[in-house]
C-alpha cells in the first residue's frame, strides 16, 4: 500500500492499494472516530460495492446508511443535491457525522458539495471507484454540481478527511472508464512529468497501476499546495479542460469527460503552435479520440460558460513541450481565434 500526504488547509492521507474497500472502515479509524456515516453513491456503484463498504463501516463501529441516486453526469444537479440534503436532514445527521462519497467523479463532486453545505460543513471522505476520480476529482477539495449553463458552476472547496483508492477496483474497471482516467494521466504527464507521459504512450501503464496513480496524486498535490483556492498555479490543472468542456457541451455530454479532455489536449497543443503528433500518439495508444466534429464558432460559444472565466477574460493552459506548459490569459473576444487555431482553421 502507498500513502501520499496532502498538506492543504486540512491535512489528510491518500491511501492506494489492493483490498482497501474491504478495509475501509478500519482505515477510516485513522482519521475519524466511529460515528454515523452517510454513504452517498449511485445505483451502479451501490450494486457492485455498496454492501462491502457498509459492512466494513458497520464492523468498524460506524453506523452506516446509504443514499443511492441514478448514475450519470445528467444527475449531477441541484435537484439531486437537494434530495441528498433533505435525506441527511430527515435522518438527523449532524456536522460531527461523516459523509462517504463512494463512486466516480460525479458522486465525489456531488457528495462532497453536500458535505460542504450541510450544517455549514460536515466531514467527508472520498472512496473513488473510477480511475478518473482516483487521479483527479478525489484529491484537492473541489466539489460541485452542474447548472444548465455549464459544468461545475455551483460548488465549494471542501477538503476530505481521507481518500481511499482500492487498486483492485480500478483494475476491474471496463475499458472505457480506464481510458477516461488515462486522459487525465496523460494531462499530468504533459504538465509535469515526461517519463509518466512516455509510460502512458507505451501502453504498459496498467501493469503498474498503484505507482502510476500515486505519481498522479503527487503531481496534483504540488499544484494544490501552491494554490489551494485555484487563483493561480492550480490553473495549470485545467490543461485541455477549457477546450474539452466545450467539446463535451457541444456533444450534449454524449462524450465522456475523459474523451473531452483528450480532444482538448490536442486542441490546446495546436492552439499553442505545437506539433501534436506525439500527444495524439499517446492518446490513440490509450484508445482515446483526438478530434471532434464541431466548428470553432460552436466550441468558442460553449466555452463562454466555462467556470474558469473571470469577467471578460479566461486563462488558457498552452503546452510548450512535454513536461512544460504556460498560462495565457485572453479576452473572451479572442476566444474564437484560439478555437480556430485549435481546430486547424488557422495555420
């Protein structure tokens, strides 16, 4: 088992290793005393792992109850959030009890936001069950739900008490969910670690799942430590996301977040004037798309609702080479030009 320490406004450990789902109750005792535990999950994850987690929590002295909502990004809404909060209130949970986010990024974002606003802040833990959540959403304290205008527009910063990543669960994921996580890992390689990028491009990364996930958590930790509230350095983690979120929105979210980020990484490199062949090769090696059938005008319009927008400006992350990127703050009136270049319309 690997342990990565996150030193933010609240310090906590990320534990990575096999069999942690069965041990989750015992492991959580390192961070919190036995209390009531509200396990928030979706119907897919509940069927696979809900019983295991509840039994482990109960055996460790927690009193676990479960709220299950339908799976999918389309349910990461204010309506679902309200249902979770009403359920917590009806069950008389207090801020000294514990919210357990069991699932992928949608569950982690929504359950974390519920914990952030319930009784002005309840404790919570992240138990990610997808690779994408393990290497990205579960670490750093960002929580949110989507609004009709765009993704993650309502949210809060709220750090967990602990993160538990069971690598047996990650290895059992269907190929599409592994590919979605691979997009974020490639992003981290482009940002800060050429060796990690090359490992992904080689296709051998799944053989070293624990080490790969741990390295991603370490990379994300450095950006979170430098800029927990996302006002500067943490912008770098948005590499591929301004373009990728626009692609997701234009697709009506028929493309997954990982697919959107993959396409967004290529677009960011092209917008920066970089040769995209190496990035495209790594993405294709991991089974990810590299192009989308939307016009620059459609994508630029979709990007106007990106949560990273500050007034009439938005900060793009543009790669200079593998392992090095730069921030570029542009006026929203310049976005169409960048999207034209990103889609190949401008040489």
